[in-house]
C-alpha cells in the first residue's frame, strides 16, 4: 500500500488540516482511500473519508465510491 500526504497545514498553530491518499493495486482490483482530517484546537474535529474500489472484469471497470463523516 502506498500512502502520500497531498496537503498539510498547521492553521497558524490553531489546529491541523491534512489530506492524504492511500492506494493499493492488486491483479484483479484496486482500492483508494482519500482522507481529509481537520481539527481546530478546542473547537472542532472533522474527518471525511472517500473510498473507491474498482474490480477489473472483462476489461470493464466498475468503480464504487462512498463517503463517511465522523
């Protein structure tokens, strides 16, 4: 699995904003997790995940996506 930080900011020392992507490729499919994590110290925290999954069948891709909030 490959993990890459796409964006990171410390919000002027008031919190953290972070965007990462993780990718895993296998012979029959691939998975992707895009995660946005946002925290303002003492105020709020948000996490948004976007997951994509694609199965290779007969040279036809069937992508699926879902979003989660916490």
